[in-house]
C-alpha cells in the first residue's frame, strides 16, 4: 500500500488522539517498517490492517468506524494533490463518476505500482448514484468515508447506504449515494 496512506493515518491519529497514542501504537505493534513512513514507498497491507486493529482496540471504536473516519480525513489530502484540471469539478456527482476512469488514471501515472480499487456505476437515477466498489483489500468503509469527505468538499449533503458488502460475502460492494437538493 502507498506510503501516503500511512502518513495520512499517522497525521489523523496525532491530530485526533495525540502523539502519545501514535507512539504507544507503534511501540506496541512494532511494525516491520519501524513506523517510519514516506509517501512514495510501498508498505504491506497487513501493517495498515494491524494498525487499525490496534487503534480499534485502544479507542473501543469498531474498525469499520475508524476506517470510515480515516477515509473522510484522507479525502482533502488526496483532493489537494490532484492536478488543477481535476480540481475544476465543483459538483459531487460528476466528481464521483470521474474516480475510476480519470482520477485513478492519474494516480496510476504517478504511481505505476499502486493497486487501486475499481468502481462501476449506475447513473440512471437523478436523485441517487449507485457505485459498485471492488478491491482485494475490502476497504469499502474507507470508500464511504472518502465519499463523505467529497460531499463536504463540495458542500453537498448526501445519505449513503451500503446494502451489499464484500465483508458479508458479496462479490462487490454496492453503495447508494442519495443526493439532497438544496
């Protein structure tokens, strides 16, 4: 997994829970990386999952809730790193529809070894967008958080349902994003 994900997680933990908590987690976990992360390097997925599991235990928050909160925190960092032409989108729906074919294409250009989830869409309903998430990492809760972060970025209110999930045996996750009109 890309190091920028690890550096963002450390930033979130330090900002929300304090440096002593991050130090405690790293000391207790003693990850293979030594807890020293750089944005451009790749790290094992298992290390991130172990960090989340230990944080869940220490905060008494479900891992799914932590991962979703992390996705929401992560969004602004990812958005701000996009090329200016991709930041021209100022509406949530077209932005979400651009993730798989435009934004991920740019990420692959910058990080050819990056493994990214795939998204398919059902855009047939004006009030709702259905996004299908698929990834070997099964970080669908991060995707939900990222969508919430995107909604905040564009000052749009949404309601997200997650009626099918890979964690429950589905082949892919189905997310319903309901758009609230101002």
